[in-house]
């Protein structure tokens, strides 16, 4: 039977058993939980996941997920009939650490966008430095470079911005 992928975004007050209720709903409607990213942010549960399901049951599963709003969970469901084939263009990891200040993500993302680099995954956090107590910003990203764009060109472009922001970065 033909399948489709559903990409779900979920947001609600975090509580024990929340992921289980989502997993139960997916399983009850014939879905296969393929991949996900979930986090606890400021007391809220935030998640994105991809579920594969038979095309004939996609609408039923979508309705079931959306019915979780009665339990305080907001959701958006996007149907993706064909999963895009992975690109052959290079993937690199970017790590950045520096004293927190407004605009770090904006400055880095501006450089990436200007060079056609796609942000496939981005994780950020602020934490207090053990020795000084200052807020430290840390970002880790998975980036897909456009065809013909080298890691060295990306490094040069990002290092110019990093020097102005006084952050350390590494690209692997």
C-alpha cells in the first residue's frame, strides 16, 4: 500500500505521559514513528516528528492528532506524499560558543543564507559559566552546503562575523 509521511509540530504544557499519549495515538492509527526532535522549553513541551502511515489512514491519523488539543496540546500536521531524497551536497557541523548577547543567531544565519547554506538542524542554549557566572551562548548546527561551495569558503565567511561578535566557532 502507498504510504505518506506526516510532519507534526506539537506544543503544550509539559507533563509526564505526554509523549506516551502521542505515541499511543500514532500507533492506534497505524502510524510508524520515524524520527523526532523534542524538548522542554520554559515549562512547555515542543516537538516535531515525522510519522509514516498508509495513505488511506493519513486523514484519520491527522484528525486524531488534532483531537489532542482537548488535552492542551496544539498541533500542526503537514502531509508529505514523497520524502525528498537526501542531497549529495556536503554536510558540516558548526559549533559556536561565546558570551551571550542579542543577535548571535541572526548574524550567523545571515551569513549562511547569503551563501545558500541550508540549516538542517540547530540546537542552542544559554548557561552560566562556572568560573565567571556570565551567560554563555552555545550553538551546534548541522549545515548542508550548496554544490560547489567549499568548507573553507564557509569558514572564512563565518570567522569574519565571529571575530566581530567575539565568539569561538569550529566547523567539521
